[in-house]
RNA sequence: GGCCCCAUCGUUUAGCGGCCUAGGACGCUGCCCUCUCACGGCAGUAGCGCGGGUUCAAAUCCCGCUGGGGUCACCA
C-alpha cells in the first residue's frame, strides 16, 4: 500500500461541497474574503453546499476576537453558508479545537494500518545527519526512521523522548489536475515524510485539514496559491485516509492567484488596504467590494465589469479563473464601489448612510423625523457624487445642522473675492420674496437677480452663495440644498454670513 | 539551492491558430455638458518579456531563456 490508488471525486453540480476554513489569527483580510467569495460563488452556481469551518488548532496564535470578526465579516458581506459555524449540520462540531477525539481516532487507524511511524529526531539532529552525509543541511528530513528497530525505539524512550508521527509518503510522482492551472506533477522525492502529529499527540494542520475535508465530504478545494505545493502531500495523506476508510475520494483542487499589494508582494496584514473592516469603515458597500474582489482573477464578460452578486452566482466558474496574481488597485475598487452606490435605491442608500452619520454625531442614535426627512431628500443628490459612504458626513453636515452660523472651510473662504458680500446680499434680498421655496423657483429668482440683472457669470454668482449656505466649496446642488434647508434657515445662513464677512 | 506556479496597456481583464493594424474597464490628458463636485458624452494615451521552433498563418501551440512569485516547520 505505497502507491496512490484512491480515486478522485466525480462529484458534479448539486453534489459539489466546498468550504471556507480560515484560522482565526487576525483581522479579516481581503485575500481571505476573495477566497470565501469564490468558494461561495462556486457552491451557488452549482447548487452545491458551502461549508464554513474554523481551523483553530494553534492555541498560541488563535483568538476568539478574530473568530468573531471572521463570522461578522461573512455576515456583513452576505456570504451565507449551508453548514458550519452557528448554523450547524451533520458534521458538527465545525471548530477544530472541538474535534480532538475525532482526530485521535483517525490517528489510531492510520497508525494501525502502518501509514504513520514514530519519529524521535529533533530538527538539529536531522540537520546534523544531512551534514554528516554530505547533503545540504537544509534538505530536510531523510525518512531515516521509517524502519526503526524495537531496540532503537526503546533507547529513545529511555532517554525520555516522545515521538512525532510522520506519514509514510509513497515513493512515486504525484500528479493532479488543478482546476485553474491544469495538470501539475511533482516528481517523487519532492518532499520527505512529514509530521502529522506532534510529540504528545497534538495533531497539526497537515493532518487535520485533509481529515476534516474528507469527513465533511468536501469535493472541491479552492484555496490560495500558497498551498499549491502542499497539495501532493495532502494527496498522499488522502490516499492513506482512503485506505483506512476515512476518505471516500480525493477532492479536486483549484489554486487561486494571490492578491498582491504594492510592488510585487503578496498583500500582507501590514498593508492597510488588506484590512476588510477598514474598507467597511471608509464606506465600501458589500456589493462594491465583492464585485471588485471578483474581478481579481475572474471576469464576467469581455466588456463589462460592474455586476451584482446574483450575476456572479449565475456565471461563476473556477475553470475560467485567471492563474496569474492580481494587484489590489484602490482606485479601481473605488470606481466599482461608487458605481454600486449609484445603483442603490434611495431608501436603501439613506439607511446605509445612517451609521456613518451617527458615528460622527451628526444625527441622534434614534434619528428624528427631521433628520430622516433631510437624509431621504438628499439621497438622490448624494448618491451620484460619492465613492464611499463616509463622504456623506461632509456632504450632509450643513443640511443637518440647524444653526445659522457655520464653520467655514479654509478652502471655501479662499474662493471668495471682493464681490462676494454684495452677491450674497443681493441673494438674501431676492430670496425673501420667493414664496414657494422650491429648487426651481429659487433658481429662477437667483438667476434673474444675479445673472441677468447683475450680469454675473453663473459660477461667480452662485459660488459665494454656496459658501454662505454650506460653509463649503463642494456640496450637493445648491438650489436643491436650499429647498431642503427651508427658507428660514437659508436666509438665516445668508444673514450670518453677511455679518461675518 | 531543490521542487512548483506565473508572464497581454501603469493596473485589471478579453483573447483559448486566421475575426487582432490586440477589445473593455480603472487611471491619466483634452474637449463637451454644467451653480461647485460628481454623473454622463466624445476624443486621446499606453501592452502581447526575449529567443528559437511547429504552421500557409501565433498574443494564442511546443522548447529554451529571462524575470517575478510560492514552498521546502513538531505555523496555518
């Protein structure tokens, strides 16, 4: 039993089972999200199942906080799962830290069948052996304990040593057909017998990840390219698991390209743009972020790059994933997000903006009717000119404030010239006589007075008025803004401006 | 270093032997629209890493080179 004989899965469509299995060791990362997204999309496209499992076997690095953040991230993004964390399923529990008994059973089976063997050598000793044999000391383990005699073993035990457990790797080339890269072959001898269980019995990722995939019936493993070279190891393990009846087949593998940052480096936790929650705080909406992430390695059509999650679900295919790494481009991401913001219904948009306004104290925790009315009225104006939702703070501040006196941006004041006072004065005067204070009438009145009678260029006429009303140089359209403010407050703002400037 | 992966405009992506004097998008530039900013419209900018093959024909297939990346843990 030292050749790969286990069959590869033949699962199709509704039998597809994919999984997302992060280890909770930090803030959710956009690369992680992209992996989750592709797995999710593949499950939805095929009508298969998406399983969400947590790989928390390294107590020293895992944290409960990170675990909660990952769950929160998937929920926020709307990537729902059919089995796993919180929702349960036939393969509970879905946290590896709670599955130790299962692993011990599997270990016992593998050991009994002769697939594992005890390894007592330390890292230094392995290096020393390589050195002594004239090999590169970095060459790794030489499989020298495969057939330890009883007396040799006893000697180690007498020294108080505890063995790690290694897999007896078949001595043959290992090939598989990668879903995104095609056929890949690793020549025999590419890697040594590797450790699956620590001295003391604690199982490692190298064991636990394939074991859970096998027990959970995972048919397609879509994961980062960094795991490509561990695939032949896993296939070797699968073969052993198949032999002892734990695995029914070897899954298909697909290795997704990296998401890169600046330069030519993988986007790391160092890069702020890797942090999912930073994007959320800036005001990315899930639709926009997911759309952009999907574009990193995949495309829906030759001439289109804005699409909905529904369209992703209907069209996604692993086979069409591009194998080369993609850089995360904030500008492009912004453009995609702003397109999705524009597609939002006004009411939906208004609701999504609330948290940003609350966190800046622009509105109450329980928004008043007045606040809600202003936000709703401004929604269609705002949607068109926002890249991220947090911009709503600057755009809405002057509309939500009930004060006549404003704080003026330096930039806004700098845009004023000597005529500003007179212009605002004229505007104040003519607006008093506008009885129906609606955008159209406001515009008509101001246009007649400032542009026609005073013969000012529109931008010269309306610029100072905009500053007087908003304190800003860039705002939603002026006349609509005045309508939202109402006649009284508009006039009060103009008056306050005249007194101060 | 061994093994593995990758290679089209600045970025992303289309292209899977002839529809390619290489298409879209973002970015950038100019113009138009215009009360600011956006949106929208129009125009422009810029690319098949190199060398060999195969073929009537190659961005597309093969080989080599170069360059980039990953991995070789008792981490995941």
